[in-house]
C-alpha cells in the first residue's frame, strides 16, 4: 500500500495547500504556504529513501488492487530500480523547487495556486513512473498534460502564456491520443495491461504483425512528450511559464516522461531494427537541431529550452541504440541532466527577477553584483559543457564510446560518432555562452533594474544543493552509478549485467579525443559568434507559434463550417441525413445481391386481395399527392387505415383487425380535432430539387422495404411460435394465442406498453392544459363548421348505442382469452363508444353526465396490472405468472377466471383512461362556449 | 400475391417517408401514420400471410403465427398514442410559435 501512498500523498498535500490558501489568502503568507506544500513531497522522498535497501536487492515491489477487472484495469503500482530513480528525482527536485518558489513567488498572490498545482503535477508524474498498469499510467500521462497546461498558462493574462499553454496541450495531448492507441494495441497483443506481463512477452510482441503500428503510436506519444523533433516546438513556447515551472516540468521531470516510457518498454519492444531506426534518427535530429538553435537564442530561458531539447535528443539517441551500456549511459546522462539543468533554470529566474530582463544582449557582467550566484552556476554550466571532472564530461564520454560501438546498420558506424561530436561542440559553445555572457562579457546594457535587486540568500540554497549533487556525481561516478543507476539499468534490460567500468572509460583514447575536439571547437565557435550571429540573422525567421495558430484557426474554421452545414437548425435536413445514413449502408451492403426471389412457390393471386392492395396503394399515394389539401388528405388516410384493417381481417388476424378499426376511429377524430386549429392547406414551398431529393429517398426506402418483404415472403417460414401454440392452453389457460402471449407469455412487455400509453396520455394532458386556443377559434371565423354542432339524429342514436357498445366491449373483454378480443380491444371499443357521446352531445353535455377524471383511471389500471404481477411473486412464482380455473357462464360460454384476466382488466382500464384523457383534452380546446369542467 | 404485398408495403413506406420529409407538421403526422401502417403490415407479414386460419387453438388445424400479431397489436396501440402526442405537440408549436412549420418558423428551405 505504501507505494500507492507515494502517489496519493501529494494529492493530500495539494488539498492542504488549497485549504491553507483559503485560510490565509493574500501575498503575505507565502512562507506558510511553502511550508505546508513541502510536507507531502518531503514525506514521499523519505519513504523512497527507506525503500532503497529493498530495491538494491533487485526486487520489483508490486502492489495491486482490482478495480475494473472487465477491461483489465487494476490499481497497481510498481517500484523497481527505474521507477525508484525517477520517483526520487521527481520528489527530490520537487522539494527544492518548492523552496525556490517560496522566494520566487514572495509577495505574490498567486503563490498558493502554484503550490496546489505543483503538487498535483507531482502526483501525476509519480503516477506515470509508479504505475504497474499501462492504462492507469496513461491516465496520469494525460494528467501531466493537463496540469502542465495550467502551469504554462499560469499568468493567463499574458497572451504568450495562453498560446504557449494551448500549443503544448494540443501537441502533448495529441501524442497522448496516439499513445492510447498504441497501448490498447499492445494490450491486445499481450492480453494484459500489466507491465510485468508486457515485459515477459517480448517474443509475442516483436513477432506480431501489429508491432510496427504499435511501436509507432507509442513512440509518437513519447516523442511529443519529450519534445523530440519535429514536435519540439511546444517546449520553447512553454517557457512563458514561471521559472520554477520551467525548471521542474520542462527540464527535470515531465519532458523525461517520454524517455521513461521508452526505457520502460525497451525490454519488451526494443532490440529491433525498427526501434533502432525510428528512435536513433529522431534522437540525432533533435540533438542537432536543439544544439544549433540554442547557440543563437538571446533569451536565457530560450537557450536553456533548446539545450534541453538537445539533451533529450541525446538521451533518446542512446535509448535507440539499445545496448545495455547505451542504456546505462542514457540513464546516467538523464540523471546528470536533471541535476545541472534545474539549477541553470533557477539561475535564469534569479537573474530575471533581479534585473528585469532575460535578454543576453543586455545582461552582461553580473559577476560584480552576483558573485555567489556566479560561483554556484559555474558547476552546472561546466557540467552542461562537459568539462573534465564534471558529471556531464563522463556522460558525454559514455556517449562517444557507445557511438563507436554501433556497427549495424552500416550507415551508422561512422555517421553517429561524427554527428555526436559536432553536437557536443555546439553544446560546449552554448554552455560557454550562457555562463560567459551573463556573468562577464563587459557591462550590462539598458537593464530595467540596475543595480540589480537583492535576492534573499535562501533562494540560492536549492541551486547550491543541486550543484553540489552534480559535482558529487562527477567526482564519484562509480559510486553513484553502482548504488542507484545500475538498478535502473537492470530494470530496463531485465538482465544482471556487469557494472559499468568508469576506470576503463577514463583510459579510452578515442572518446577522449572526441571530447577534446568538441571542447576546443566549441570555444572557437563561441569566440567567432559575432559573424555567425550576423549570418544567422539573415536566415528567414520562422515563428512556429504563428504557424501553429494559423493551423489551429483553420481547424476551427473547418469545424465551424462543417457544423453550419450539418446543423443549420432545419429538422427536415436532419431527418434526411438520418434516412441517408440508414439507406446508404443497406444500399452498399446489398448492391449486387441477387437472392431476392426465394425458393418458395408463389401463391395465386386473389382478386379481392389485389383490389384491396390497389385501393390501399392509391389512397396512400393520394395522401402524398394531395397533402396540401389537408381535409381530403385526412379522409384518404382513413381509407388507408380501413384497408389495413381489412388486410388484417383477410389474413387471419381478427384481433389486429378489431384493434386497428377502433384505433383508426380514434386517430381520425383526433386529427380532425387538431385540424380545426391548424391551417386548412399546406403551402407549396418545396423547390424542385427538394422534391426530387425527397422522392428519391422515399423511393429507395420503399424499394428496400418492398424487396426485403418479397425476399422473406418467398422463403419458407421458420418460426419460434410453435412453443406458444403448444403451451397456450396448458400454460396460459387460453385458446386465443395472441391474447395469451400479450397477457401471459410476454406480459411484462405489455405492462411496459400500457405504461407508455399512460405516459403519452398524461403528456397530452400536460400540453393541452395551458394551451389557449379559444380566442383563436373564435377569431378565425370558422363558425360555419359549427353551424349545427350536434345533429339530433346522431345524439339519439348514440345514446341508444352506448349501452349496447358497453355490453359488446364487456363481452369482448371476457372472451378475449379464448376468442379474438381482450383488454386492448375492449378498452378501445369502450373508448370509441364514449367518444361518440362526446361528439354527439358536445363536451359540456357529456361532462355533465360523465366521469371526467381519467388520470386516476390510468393509474388504477397500471396498479392493477402491476399488482397482479406482484401477486404471483407473493406466492413464490416469477413476476406475472398466471393461475387460472375455468368457469361457465350462461350466454357467454366457457371462460376461465385467470389472474391473466385481472391483468387484462388493468390493460383495459389503462387503455380507456388514456384514450379518453387524450380525446377529452383535445375536445376541451374546442369548447368556445362556457368554461367546462377541468378534464384530467 | 407476394409481389402484390411487397409492392403495397413499398408504396406505404415511400409515401410515408416522403411526407415526413415535408415542412409542415400536419404532413408529418400524415406521413407518420402511413409509415406506421407500413411498418405494422411489414411486421405482420413476417409471420407469412395465410387466410382463414386465426391463431386460436382448436379452431383450425394449422393456425397462423401468433407472435407477429401480438407484437403488432401493441405496436398499433403505441403508434396511436404517439400520433396523439405528436398531434398535440404540433398544435402546441403552432400556437406558441405562430407557425406550423416543423422548424417553428416560416423560413425558406433549410435556411440557406
């Protein structure tokens, strides 16, 4: 658990910092905030140090907790030599950064925010290096991008900060997406996301077809994060961040995450030509570009940023070479780089705050006013240049000797040594420049603060500690290597290799000569800088940020125009898109299909069916043709509905025919009611193009449905209904299988369906409740329609019809289990009968004589149906199991008293309630005269 | 006869689709009704069309497939309630927005 604690302690620390900031806002409490912020990282560092003895036995500590096992996600942490090295750098340098920031942010209101963010960042970074699960690691990976975005944009009022933050987020975030793809592929290849499993599956990974793609995607993530060319552009722009951020994220920790990932996966994915080619070449290009550009930067932080890029390239190059010794050199240099680059950044911050400028054309000769700073800076600067006795000297020499050992491929064995020597030459030149230029080189020019402001001595402490560590590493390389770095190297090569022999290195001739060439050449290069800078100034200046911004703007414009095209607010267009999306894949999949005509014999034509079909088609086409004239279209629609009813009756579906008939009556009445409030005609507003488009969509859809139906109808039926037919009587106690399915076999579906019906009715009630149409009807002058609203014959007939209709519906209801009928149909028949009363007598007349509260009816129906189902639960059967016994009533005949009948009663009640609620509420809108009663 | 049925289904679907693509709510309601007729008949015909053999046990020796009928029966009721809902929605929109255009205003096609 303690390993997990390492990751989450800084979160607690961030919360503590947040609270401390809330408690003591304002610029005067930076000291308190810094002390609070220091607690968690310091504990982490101590914990890590306490782990060192166990790590030194070569043990990999793994702690895991199952989280989402279905997708292979585990809360798992791993502490081995490699993660220990990184974690120690992260927490150790983090502590020093917090101390430094205490002075950097002194008297600033923003200090509290910085301490919160920096600890969150620490969590994310520790999460990356300590995660045992790759998916989990990816989450932390993205988290570093996000926190880095916030930290770069720390002073958000500055346009540069905002742009730099956005650029880094886009580039590293995009890389994160690629990494996600790569890791998912890797997980599929290996079958697990655990690093232990991945490391054990080298052969499987390398021989898989997807290896090149997987590796490329993962490397894309690593390269963007570690600012490898051509993705390095975000790093110089990230220098808009406050200097503690640059020192921590953009030199010591975050940019090393990509290197960590490559080192971590090296045992599993390395040792292939692809690995060597991709990484080595990228590293070489980055090394050279960074070193060259750094020489010509005038901004101190800009120079350091490009130098960081160059060093990252160098480490990448070493990782690409992939041998154990190259790995040793890579990790050794990674450590030395962290130790010398962070203090250089801190120096830049101090100079910036003291003089108000970072421009090396103005800052000169600071040794007079800042002698101690000069002395401390001498160590990391010398280390960066790679002067003898310094740690950088050793790591560079290790690089040289490794470069000489590269034999395959043949282009590399001479190119790489020459290449790294030239790059080292540049690095000597810019190291000399930053030191000589800032502290010597004549007098300062036009500095905003002169003489420089005094900075507190405490600000130098972290620089001093880091410089001392760097010096120590240079003086005692063997000891540092053996105790710490060797363990990390073993984790990256998964083997117990011999220790690196530094004494052999000091005796090597060729690397020493290469160092000498680089050193002398670099100094000469620096001395000749005047003309060189003049030449460089002639080169066309490319502002990466502007190019980036232009690309971003184009992306945004493209997205906008796409949105305007797709989402212009026209529902017709959306619907057309949906139809196209439905039709196009079917068209694509089915084009060329020839099996539309199945093997079955066609049945003979029946004159009645043909007649019905012709009427059906003609009425449907008529509706489409005359839809501008709404009333005729509605009448034609009811013809269609009637013939659909007849079709059901013809093809052995009496239940459907009865249902369709009653529904048809209700639907037409509703539409008539609605039509009296709507315009009587539709304008002809579709253009020819629109009509052609819609006709072709409609034609395609119709053809598709027709062909599909034909293909099915000409094939023999293979149905699952045998079960229902066989079990209807013994299991459900009814001979009308359709009804038994509804109330018994699929009773739960029916319960859902009557619920939908109830909801729709209540929605109609809610909509009509505050709909004020009365004035509209009155003013529309459609009085002629109401000339004789309630014909007397209809009134008389309907009154006589009501009891008969109710009797019929009761009969249909009771016999429904055995003969065509049932709750749905009976309910609709009742509703139609009552609707007739409304129509004949008028709403007011009907309301005086009838129940007007339909919502309780719906509720009662649903309750009855549900309670029936629950009843079977009570006696220990599954929901909605029916029990039955038969009864024989005179006249009606035999029917069974089943619990299904009770369920059907619920259906009946709901249908009656819902239908009448809809109708009565629409009808209420019509009553011009009198307020009427509330219907609901 | 299968061909006749298939053509009928195609016509119902086509007219329904054409009408739901129109700009006025009432036409859309008409189209939806036609489309649900088409869909209901389509589902129904998936059980194959036989005459004079209702799915009542003991009435005929070879009853038709009851399952599509049960599905379609509830589908008819649900599509009725949906029609009612859409009708009221159209009314509400027409009153509140003073237009019965599907977009709630009277623009020309697609606001181009």
